[in-house]
């Protein structure tokens, strides 16, 4: 872990999945746009690498939490666009409650 608290690789298990789903709750996005959404929303603290993002997207698609279809990106390139499904919305709502409970507990311990 090193001497720096808050290293990027130290996310709680499942956090990436929830951040992806949250990004998609605003509408369909391709992979690069999902990574940029997470980076931007975290004020440049969190950067999702392709090696973590695409396996997570595939896993979420297999679980039925998102769907995907091919389209054309803003820069006229073929890209796979991901969309949150109804089960994905339900999972996101439950996971958000759980995360808020966990982060609140950690904050109380650190206070």
C-alpha cells in the first residue's frame, strides 16, 4: 500500500461496478466516456484503466445489469454503447444504499 493514503488501486470490491452503473444512469455511453465520467465526477482522483473497465463492463452485461449495442461516437468512430437495464437500476439503488451506510460508518470511525 505504501505511504500514500487513498491510492487508486485501493477501491472497495465492487466499487467500480457501482460507479459504472451510476455513470450509465444518466444515459448510454461508450467505454471511454464512462471512464471520463468517473474521472470528471471524482475531480480527477479516480482514473479507470481499460484493463479494469472492459472486463467490468463485460461482467455487468453478463449479469444483465446493462446492455450494449454498436453505434458511432462523437468523433465518428464505431463504439460499443452501454445502457443501464431495469435490473441494473434496481441493483444500483440497493448498492448506493449499502455504500452510503458503509461510508458513513467509516467516516464515524475516523471522526
